[in-house]
């Protein structure tokens, strides 16, 4: 019964002209995003609150100290994979320069990462990288 309702709503979206179709599509998108993002977000939020509330416990401190090298290793591995995807450094030097600049900015400044993400998007949209 539920499946037939979903199939019926898909047919309704496909047959709905104009604004009604867009609104039904947006509702479907919102429900899907909620179903995908809500469980992991709630789990992360709950675990973070618990960890912050119990930050003085020996086990929580040991967990944080043990996870620090793992996180750094994963960041380095991700950086390596992304850097290798750039290709030959002689032809793709703007990408390598952007990578080096972003690395230095993250390392040496307190510039928010979203500003750098926006700058990278702008450079990409302008066709510079």
C-alpha cells in the first residue's frame, strides 16, 4: 500500500504542471534529505554532547588522544589522493599552486575554511583552475 502511494505520487509529480509539480518535488527532496541526514546528525550531536559533558573522564581523554593521529592520517591520505588527481605538475601548475596556498592558509592562519571553499569555487567558476 505504501509503495503504491509512492508510485502514485511520482506519477502525480510527473503529470503535475507548473508550481504544483515543483512543490511536490521539493517536498520529496526534503523528506529524502531528512531521512538520510537525520540519523547520522542525531548520533553525532548526541555523542558530541556526551563527550563534552564527560571530557574529564580518563576514557574520553584517552579516546580523543588516540583519535588525533588517526584523524591526521586520514587528512594526509585524503590530501595525497586529491593531489595525485591533479595530474602532471608541469601542465596543471595552477591546481598545485592552489593546493599549496590552501595548505599554508589552513596551517598558518585562522581563516575560516568556508572562505577558502568559496574562493576555490569562484576560481573554478572563472575557469582559472
